């Protein structure tokens, strides 16, 4: 979802206001978030926290190909998928004690409210953390939920007052 409304040019802003060590912006050209850090070491720490060991590197190196030893969710230019924002913010908060070190512009905050926050309907809050709900639920429970909703509507209940909702998923 590349939306120009939320695009910001980092060259035209103060990346790190006083007391800030990180900034996240939305880049509409690639449809991803971009992380900037005041210090390269801090940036590499975040990248490493969201990486895993590349188990295939040994085998590709055996055949003359050069593979990275790690697979990164945040690339070397700082780009990452919007769904990872909560985890990146949580990691920064854990490492630095608060999110006061993270700079977010009003444009990004609008992007967050319009695009990222609605993801919350697919996430449930458990002990202050986000966990993914079963958004690809395919056990037939949706049919039962839809029947229950239909019965409630038939009984005269207002559809806007019904709190249960079927899972939304794409049939394959």
C-alpha cells in the first residue's frame, strides 16, 4: 500500500531532535517503514536483534556463492515491513527504558493511526504484548459465528451492538 500522503523526505527534516536517537518514517516508494539511528552501533544492534542465523550459508559457501551468515528483517538501509513496528518499538523501549528516544513526526503518527493501528483488530492484547490472532482460521468456526450473528439479528438485536465477529481470511 504505497500512499503518497504519508511520505516524508528525510533530507528535509531534522532527523534527531534533542534527546532522540532513532527515527521511523514511512517510505511510499517501497511501501515500507525506514529506521534511522543517530549512532551506527545502535542501528546495528537493532538489526541484529531482528535477525536469525542463516542455516543455508554454509552450503552455499561450499559451492562458491557468498551468503550472509544472518538473515535480517531490517535491511542495511533500515527498511522493514510495517507489521514489525510494534516489535521494533518494544525492543527500543526495553533497551533504552522508554520510547522517548524514538522520534515520530506528525505525518508518521497519522500513518500509524490510519494504517498500523487498525492491525490491532487482528491482534489481541495479552499482558501488554501483542499476539497474532488466528486470522487464517479455517476450522469452520466462522460458519458457526455467522449463524449465531444471523440468529441475533433475526431476534431483533442491532447489528452494530453485536460484539462477536467472524475471522476475516482469504480462502485459498
